[in-house]
């Protein structure tokens, strides 16, 4: 028996078996509301899955952020944490974990990922400056723009083809990067690589690509910033898909990838499974510029706006996110769902990525024009027919241009997130079944229109309504064919 991306053993029937390297000791009871209760809940929530009450949700697959299953060792560390405002032993345990996992000397805890993005924007971005990235995330882009900067995305061409099996759709277009760094000399604040790329369908970055990005950053004197929030999943895919790394451990892969960056930041709500975040660097100058802002916006540098109990759990979580036997069970479930849906010709992002299953709403709801928000419509319809809370990752997740024009997203996706170590094969089978039914009845989905539209990050609090109350028809068909549940 050996540990390699879960526990892998030879099967008596040929091939291999991949077995989770953990067992479940605590469970949470969940219940499935009736289709009529789901119809009322989604209407009361303005067809915005963020505004659903958790008690009205069967499978909560909105996000992997802050809802991952913690380990017994993490929970134990929270009990023994040294709860001091300044100089806690738990903080120094976190520093040691960051040094071991990322190879970074200086560590700044923050209350979550967007807090790290806020501090980076404060230090590095002045009006008129540019951040170049493989692809934006909503909060990363918002902080750059609030500081007066612009975020420029240069994904590889394959990234926007949801049917392509290109293995590293999170890669940055190296040719475009050099052209931008040359043309915008003096204006580029930093280059940002997000591994995995969330809004591209959880698609990974190859080690070769980040190495080439590093070379160009060195050539033009530009800092390289790595968003490592989901680096555990990126490392898993590097090990699976990049031949030179097949025999390397996840710990070795993460350490090498982080080593190409000047600054690593992360939301610890993801890979380390703790509510919090951090910034890490080996550059003393960058550290000193950032640390003076920490007491202003977050807290004293040895707790940074986090509970000390969660600092202790993050130190354990960082080490566990590179434990080969603990990482990957949810990725195997995602792969299973993607393959099952693809067999039935349901439009889904391929290849299976990190984070979750991503439905291509433009192809799923081909009859809907983009101004009727197909991804948001599909997310609402999915909840209605299943009780599964997913997230719109399309135009509703974009903000309007300053002149009020709608800015259409490159992709219209519905992200069905799989939190780490949370759901089982039967949950995945149920999800496939309900998506297949919805695909067969997709003609009933007629789109959404705004009732209340916030001016920034509108997808969090905005409210919409179903045009001509199409939700009634979906619920009626469902009840007739499948019953109330």
C-alpha cells in the first residue's frame, strides 16, 4: 500500500483503487424540502442563491469557502491554542508551518482572502496602474479597481472553450504577457497567478507556465503574486497531468510553485479549511510595507484579525493540505459527475477541474439571450429541481461599466462546488440525476430580470424575478413526473 493522491492500491479485478485516507466521525443531518417549498424559497430570495436560508437547502454547494470539513487534529489544536493578543505561541506555530509548506519567511495573518487583496492593493497599486493576471476573481478585481487600477486578463485561448480537454486552462498566455510588460513598462504593479483559476471552471496552472511567468517577471523587474487559496487542488492536477511531476509529492509541488512567487496570499477558508487568511513573502521590503497597515485594517501582526484558535487550526491545515492521502476525494467526485454529464451531452466545463462541477449555461440554455442572465437562471432552476445551492459565475457576477452598460462575462457558468471531504458518491449520483432531468426540461426556463441591483458585487445581494413566472411551470412538471421531492 502506498500514499499517492489518496491511498492507491492495486485492484484484484485489474487496475487500481483510490481510497480516501480518512474516515468520518461526525455527521450533520440534512433534509430535502418539497419542490413547492423550494419554489417559495427561491422566489423569496429574489432568485439569488446567496440569499437562500441554509435551512431551505439540501446540498449546500454554493462554495468551498469556509465550509470544508476540518480534521480531528485541527479541532484539537483550537482547544490548546495560546489565546494571547500579542506574541501567541500559536502564531509562531503558523509561521513555522508557512516556512515548511511555502518556504516563506515573513507571515501576515489576515481575516480572509479579500483582506489580503485589500492590503496588496493599498501597497502596490496607484491610480492608472495595471495588474496582469491569468484570470480575475471578483474580489481581487474589485480591490484593484477601488485603488484606481485596472486588471488585465490574459488566459490561454483554450481557457474560454468549455468543451476543450486542454489540461491547464488556468495558464497565462506567455506571448501576451511579454507584450504587455514591454508596452506597459512602469505601469504594471504586479503579475498575479491564481492557482486554480476559479472563474475559468477551477482550471489549474502548470508548473512550466508559472516558471515561464517568473522568468518574464525577472526580465522586466515585476513582482509575481500567487493566489494560493486552492493550491492543494492545483498541485493534485500538476501531479496527474504534468509528466515530470508524477512521482513528486504534493508537498514538493506546492513548495516549488510557491518558490516562483515574490508574494503568496491565500484565503485559508479553502485549502487549509479554516476561516482566515494570510500573506507570506521572503522580501523584507514588501513585508515592512504591508505590516504597518495590518494594525490599521486587520489587527496586531500576531493575530491579524483572526481568532487565535483559528490561527492554530490554520497551522495544522496548511500541513494537511499537502498530505497526499487527505487531498483529492472531492476531485474524484467532481470528475465522476463531469464524465456522467458529458456522456449524456450535458454542456459542462471539461476537463474536470478543482472547486466543483461547472455547467456551461450558454450551451445549456441556448434559447436564452445573455441579457436574461442564463447562468443566474440556471442556478435558480437547479435549486428548484434539486434543493442544491450552486453559484452563478457569469454576467451577474460582473458589475456594469461606469456608463451603465452591461459587461458580459467571457463565460456563463453555474458552479456546483464540492467542499473538501464533505459529500459522498450518493450525493454526486443524486446531483447527476437532477441535472439530467433539468436538461430535458430546459425549455421551461425563461430568464430573469432585476428587481434590486447593487452598484458593486451585485451577485451577493441583488434580487431578480422569473420572467412570466416560469418557476411555476418547472415545479408543476417536476411534481407530475417525480413527485413533491
